[in-house]
C-alpha cells in the first residue's frame, strides 16, 4: 500500500484577493439557513408593537394569538404576490394604538387571493360596534374601509420589516461574522470552496 499526502492552500475570506464570488456564495448559504419561524416571530413582535406600543421582541405564533387573537402569514421572496397578511379576530381593548372609529371588534378573513398569495389584499376586513341596545352591528362601509386601509398599510410596513430582517441576516457583515466564527479557512485561491476535509481554523 502506498500512502499519498495531499496538501492544499486554503484561505480565509479576508485572505482572498478577490472576495466577491466567495461572499455571494456565503450569502446564499445564509439565506438557506434562515428558519421561517425566525421571520414569523420577528413579524409577530413588530405587529404586537404596532398594535399595543409595547415592544417585547420576537413573539411566537401561539403567544401572538393568545395576546391579540391574530396570526400572520407571509411570503418574502421578491416575487409577485409576496407580502404579509393578517388573519383572526382583534378586540379594541387589545390594540390601543389602532384607530377604531368607535368600533369594538374587527375580523380579518382570507379572501380568494389568500389561497395563493400572502399580502395586504388577501384579507377581508369586517368591523363591528355595539348599538344603544348592546347588540353588535356592522360598521358602515366607509368606516370599515378606512379601518381596513390602516391594516393594509401595516401589512406593507411588516413586509418591509421582514425584508430588512432577511437582508440583515444575509448581509456582507453577516457573511464575514459567520466565516470568522465557523471554520473560516475554507476557500481555494479562486474563491471556490475547498473540499470540506481541508476546512479549518
């Protein structure tokens, strides 16, 4: 048997003369590593903050539904039909930052668009208030539309926040941090990945 020793010159990202290709590959990898729950929890926290003025950071689906009766669906791939939609039932007592126009409850239900997409036009909004006899009645069309547009704007803001969170997680700085802390010496001189057995500190 003949033993053969193979050596390779392996570089960190900072040692490469041309870093562009390697950084783009790492950014793609970071995008693939993002867990959808991370973005959902971020958006839940932002929605809760917008509704209440209280910032508790990331919030799980279960906790958001428990607190305000809502859930978020989203798709953020820079494709047509992408965005954020909100579904559920919201009570005025749970959302003091919302302009209720004298109403007490709102429902957000999936419409025909919501079976294929996730954006601000995927939900039908109904608004209710109490009459003098204490019965719940529908708000008038103009008030409901004004209220609904408030939430469509909020969905657009949430989509922007979600895209910003994804961009932050896949930024050049994030790529450098990831490489510096996870076996940074992994590239060949041309910027391509070295075989994994040559990766190391």
